[in-house]
């Protein structure tokens, strides 16, 4: 029904979604899950044609979504947003009636079908008793149910829900989920929903699309296929026990309390980064309680801003300048004090190439070096950086895929100077 092909989207040059490929099958319930800021709500807006992809395409029954008019899209899909600011005191019944605009024409008043659809939607969402109240007088949960009623009154074959149950109490949350399942089962309504409630998503979704923090798809499939400890660790950076709900047979997730990974005092770690490449690892190491140092970094670099915010000791160079001998010497001194050195997935140019010499010296001095996802495509030095990275690996450097793997490696590698 909906075909998404090689979809990419950026806000002001900042990538939000990357190479997203999937199909929405007619009559299915598809959950879109992932951490905050990964592009879930943006993806819903792209699917509705409210945003234009940076690359790729979205087709509704073979037709590009951008070619669908507003009224035509309203007949095909209804949406329940995260929240709605209502500046005027419209009665609830009037708000729900706005869902019928795609079925009305000219200046004619509501038809009997319109009235019946509104009353039925109010009834099934437990908002009929609120029908005469001004919408500005509702609680957050009541307003959320009114927005669901408005979407149901639209009688579209597809429903988009953007965290539509987040403000509901447990009773109404379960009622809403059961209502969506019934609509799907009895009327074939296609439901595409964004949620942070992973267990509830596992209960009533046919398939799950799991996005990573950078908007890259990690997994797509049935909840039991997608909800694995490895996938959830990669996406949410927590340890999760995946069990089977004895009442429904669906996956049930139990987050595990994160034990302190270090025996004794957390290690001192130096990070070579730049250009934003250190954002994830600097933050995670800080949260894990490590003594973190960084550099060299040019002033004004986004990694410098993060290091300053975290209060990290950082070796700095002037903006847009190659690292001087004095700067590199200061970085070497921090490396020598560290119990391990991490090299972030940085782009390498003539200005920072000498950092790899610092790393090579560190490994020769017996300091463990971990390289996060080194690849030749970040080499802008005619192959010199890639050769240097390979030399570091040959000398004993450990290559890992991502931040999570780097942390796991630190826990396995003996980094205590007392046991060197």
C-alpha cells in the first residue's frame, strides 16, 4: 500500500533519516520505535506528504505522495498527533466534527452520515460526556481521546498515531489499543503508530520498524524478531531481558539495572575526536563515571562544546589550524596518564593526521588503543590516514563497530595500571 524507498531527510543539512526502506501492508499494524530524536515523527510527516524527502521516494498505491492533494490524503489517512494547541474554546463535538471535512462539500451542513460518525467516535473513545465542554477545559488525557475521536470520525482506511496514548491513564490506554486492534481486525484499518511503550507495541503490532539514534533502520519484522537484547542494546543503550508474556505469547521487555562496569575506580580514558565524532562516546564515558580527557580539538568544534559542557580536560588548538607540536605534546601527556585511548570515527585530513602518530606511540608504550569503526572513506590524506589506522591495528589496536562495542571492550580489556 505504501512503498518507502531509499528515504533520506535532513533539516538544514543535519541528517535525520538515512536510507529507510520498507513497505506498509494494507490492513497491518506497524509500530515505529526508537530513541528520542531518531526521526519517528518526521517519518510520519514524510509519509503524509507534509515534508519532502532529501532523497528517495514514497508511493501510495504507486502514486508519489507529493502528488496527492490535501483532501485526497485526508480521505486516505487520519492522524492523531502528540498534542494539539487549541487557542479557541471550541466545543468538543465541533472539534471531532472537523474530522469530517474531507467528506463534505461547499457550504452544506453536516449530513446524517457526518453526525452519526461523530457520535459513534465520541462514544467509542469515552468522550461523549465531554461533547458540550470547551476543548480548552480538558485535561491532557481527555484532549488526547478527543483527538483520537476526531481521527476516527474521518473514517479513513489508514490511521497515523504519533505517541497518541502517551497522556492516557492505564485504563484508557488499554481501551484505545483494543479499539485500534478491533478496527484493524473488523474493518481492515491500517495503523501506523509511533510509541515509546515497547511492551504495548509488542502486544498489538504485527510488525515493528526499529530506528537507531541517527535515523538508520536497525530491524524490521515481527516483534519477536525485532526485540532481541542485541537490537535493543544497540538502539537504547540499555541491557534488556526479553521474556515471553505468558498471557499473550508476545515479547515482554524487562530493563535490567545497569551494574557499575568497573571494578574499583573507573578508568581514565583519553579520546581523540573532532567534527562531532566524539559526541556519543564522550557522553557515554562521562555517564559511566570515567575520568575522560579529549583532544586535540580545534576551538569552535562541536566536540569542544560538548567537552566543555561535561567539564572535561581538553587539549585545544586555534580554529581552522593544523595541530602544532606543542598541542600534540599536550595530547601525548594526557594519553600517558590514561589507562586506555579511544579513537572516534573521525574524518582525517592534513590538520589532524598527526593524531594517529600520537595513538601509535601510545600503543607502543603499552596503552590499550580502541578504534571505533575505522573506514577508508574518512581518509582525506591520499591514503595516509587509512595506512596509519591499519598500522595501529597491526600493532595491537582493537577495532570495534560502535560506542557500545567500545564500552564492552573497555570492560574486557585490563586497563588498570596496577596490573600492567
